[in-house]
C-alpha cells in the first residue's frame, strides 16, 4: 500500500475537505526547489511549501548544523534555563531588525507569535495602570488560526463557526491605491474611542487575502497617527520577513517602525517550527516589577527549542550571504519581466508583484477563495509538474530563492498555459 492510501485511512489534512479531496501525493525526497514523489514524478515547488522553504529543500548546510545540534543538546525548559542557540539567534536577529527592537520572545509558529504580540500589547497597558482593550486590524487580513489570531483576522468562512468566541476588533479597509484617504479617515474615527491598545497589520502585502498589495507611504502615515495617539503597532512579518518583499523585512520600506514584530515561516528556512516576537525596550520594561502579577505569563513546552534555534541560525547564515541577496534580486527582476509580458491580457484582471512575490488575478468569476476555477488551475499546474496553490482565482508564485531562471521559466510557462486554458473555457 502506498503512502497516499495509508494516509487516507488515518490522517486529517489542513484546509482540506476530506470527503471530496483527491488522495494526497506522497513525497519521499526534496532537493533545492524540487520535490520527488514515491511514484517517480518530480514537482517544482513554486510556493515554497506554504511560503517557508526559502533556501530550498534539504539544504546540506542546514542539515549539517541541525545534526550537530541534536548530538549536543536536544531540548531544555526555557524558564530558568538558557542555551547557546537561543542566545546567538536573538543576538543575530537584533542586528538585522529595526534598531528599536530590543527583546526576543520565542514561540512555536506564526499564529503563536501573533498571540504573544497581542497579549504583550494588552498587558502592556494593564501593567501601566491604563487598561486598553481595543485592537485595530485590516479587514481582509489573516494572522493565524488560533483564537486571538482569528479575532484579528478577516471574518470569513474560515472563522464563521467561531465568531461568537472571537473578541471584537475594529477593522480598517485595506489602503490599496485610491482608497488611502478613506482609510485614514476610518482610523481617525476609531481612535476617538481612546481605548485602542494596538494596530496589527501585514506590512505592504496581505497574503491569504489574495496577495493584495499597498504602498509604504500610506502605512507610514497610519503608523505615525497611531504613535501620536499612543497606540502600539504590531507588524506581522510571518510571511513578508526574510526577503520576500525584496528587502530583509517589509518594514525596511518604512520611516516609522513598529513597536512589536512577529516572525516564523522563513525564519528557519522551513526546516523546523519556530516563532519569534520582538519588541521595544519600553514594552519589555513595563513587565519589570516586584509585583509578580505583572509577569508575562506565556510559554510553550518547546519554547526556544535548541534544534529549532540552531536551524534558524543556519538559515540566517545563508540568508545574509550575498549569494542569497543576489538570488532575491534576480527572482524579483524575472518576476517583473514576466509581469510586463502579461500586461493588458484580456483574461487577467490584475497582475501584482512585490519582490519575490508575483500574483496573477484571473478575470473569471468573482474574486474569492472559493472561486470554482481554483481546482482546475491547481490540477493543471500539477499535471505540468509545478506546485501552485491558487487563492481562488488568484495564482501566486513565491519560489525558494535557489530557483533557477530555467525553473522560473517553467513556472511562467504553466501560468501562461493557464491563461490559454481559461480563455478556451
């Protein structure tokens, strides 16, 4: 019995309607941008396996350092103890993050990094004796699947069964070009309520919303207003961090910097689960007290796992190398050239690009995750040995940085084939 059949008998997959889904593809090996199935098929991973595998699969340098760490120290509780990989990773991160970031808090993934940020922001005001409860977020945002992260995410079919359990949030429209002034007016109106604790946002690029993009200038203005009104700002860089936007972090495009930042995905190159929440000294110091009630009571069994931290250190070494930066620039340029080729195509509603992220929105039906062309596009890509996971009628390309120009051409060829497929139907 193959992996797919054995899996189907016992496993429940994420974001999958198990009654109607095709059997999963059994993958037995990965190398660079390629994944090898048990049937012998080879697939080009054009989405970095949910946006995490920035250096490609089974990178030998990362594997070597992970193996060495396992032999040295596998795990130790992180309350009352510490270890070299956690300290070195925090030191290295703080050298590349915005200068106002001074403390690192570890967790397990993107959702938990966001939960930590929200709890930090709310308890910050509580510890100062000026409780604030209200959170602002973008209307079409996605910040994770745990309850706090769902609360600050867009209300949708994903969150509908849990709405009664989610805390109230004030949502701003996404300030896409042409809507900037309206969003500024919305923010100023919300801030009249005076009990706003924080504004959380995906900087410049809303991923699950359909790779929706907006300009740095309007985000800078929103942050400036929040800071003037003593509202904490939280940048969710879980997806955008580590080069995806063409810079190390999307906040590098900004003049005003956030108070709290969230990271995961590319942090470890997709090899291990790890989350990081960073913050300013002002936030950290609000938790220092002789009163134990002001302690930040949050933690995970695997907080700062040494193997995960060592993996992140290995990934950062690769990321900070000039070869990786050259690849990010190269892919960004290749995307821009392909985007120009698609200009004015009648089947395309819009083509967007920011750094290594390219999104093609098909002008077929409504723009929705549940657009019924999704499965047709997904299967077409698989039939052509490329993994593309459409967001409804939106195809996005977010490849590992090691993806060659020839492999990019293969991906672009599949996207072009989709245009023909949609035009014929």
